[in-house]
């Protein structure tokens, strides 16, 4: 499909985005964006790897502290629960330690 768009773009001497909009209109009878399922991810793959490195460096770090550091370093505002979910999906156990009497 990309090859056809490029060939058509050169034929009509129009920008790639204009050709894309024309083809999209022909197929869908609309140029509006379709609704997506679910919310977009908070973390990119790079940010997830960064979180894993942070937890490997200091395993005692809490999810709330990681959320604060993420806000400062990566400028991504997340809840501690979200950090815990990402760590859990990467094989780490997230929880709070109990105070023993």
C-alpha cells in the first residue's frame, strides 16, 4: 500500500499527507480518526526498561518513591499503583513490608 501511495503521490505531484487523506476518504467516506480501544500506555518501552534498571539497582525502593523519581527524571506523572503494575508485569513482586511487633 505504501508503494502505491508513493507512486500516486509522484503522479499527481501532491504531498504524501494529502494523498493519504484522499485515499482514507475514498475508503471510509470520512477523514475523522476512528475511536481506539482502551487508554494509551503511560510508559514507553524505554521508560519500562528504565524502571526495571532502577529496581535492580535498589530493590528496596517503594512504588511511591519510584513514581516521584519518574516524575522528576522522565517527566511522566504516574500513580504508584501504575508503577507497581508495570513492575509486576516485568516479573517483580510489589508489596508493602509489614511492621513486626
